[in-house]
């Protein structure tokens, strides 16, 4: 079964507010996590990644938090803009040298209200 | 632009047709991937190539046949598909085959009639 999942399939956010998208995983051996954004008609776009030896990583307007104790990953988007409307996926790599797989969650659809 | 291109962007084919999807990456990566994306489902990994060698075949039916002639090009040959094969087919590449930081193309929207 799926080892990566998102808490909510949809999220509606007021423009200018901060967004938090959550993801849970079950494999404690996972050592790499990544967030993608997919806009309508496009392929997934890399946003930010984090390795298991870190608990926080920041990018431009985005922050990823990793809580290994509860196997939880979140993506925070600051000052959400209309262009942030998309489906957001988390994915994990299980840390095996023979495992090429990123396991993806089903995605959270973020809608930004003007 | 992610540096990964796919053609065609849209394809409609009958169940008896043979067609091919093409992917090209301009990133100098050594690994390439095919994924299937169906509505309301997570991305499903189909095939992985590392340095032109297939390293993963994720229980994909034989009506899908991949080909990787070099590290920049990846094809997915399709024949006698079923309507349930209709989906978005995504190509991705990464620096190596450990699966980290994959960059995706825009996908081919396939409809099987």
C-alpha cells in the first residue's frame, strides 16, 4: 500500500496568507523527501527537497519541515499568491542503494482566493 | 522549462494502433524515468533507465515497451493498448539513478479509444 500520503486532498487559502500542506509517511528508512508542484496541463515541478539529517530547509517563499519522530513532512508557502494554485505532491526515497523509486502521495489541490 | 521535453503532447489512438512517445532531456543527466499519472491516483513508476540500461520494470504490461538509445533520449512504444491505459505519461530525469531530484517533462496526454 501507499507509504506516503497527504492529510487533506484540498486546501483553500486567502491570497497573502501562509499555506501549510501536510504529508505523512510510514517508512522510517526513508532518507530523502521532495515536494513538487503541478499546475494544470504541466508536469510536476521541483519545489524543494530535504534529507533526513535535517529538520528544516528554506527556499524562496517556501519552507519544508521534517519531523522524523512522527514521520511528518510539511510545506509552508509564505504570502500565498494566485500563481501558487496547483496540486502539490510529496514524495519519499526509501534510502536503498538499489531503490530508484520516489513514492508519491496523491496530492493536495491548493486554491488561492483573491 | 525544466530541460525535459516530451512529444507529442496529446495523442489519441485506437486499441489496434502502434505509437511511440518520445522524451529528451537537456540536463546532462544519467537516469531517465517513465511514469503514469491517472486521475486521483499517485504517480506510478513504470520504468527506470540508468546509463541506457533498464534497471527497473515495475510490473508493467508488455504492451508498453521502453527504449533508451542514449542517456538523453527515452521512448515508450505503445501497441494494442486498452482504454484504461488512457492517462498522462510523464518522463523524468535525474543526475543518477538513486531517484533524487527528478525533473519532469510536461507529459503526453494519451487517450485510447
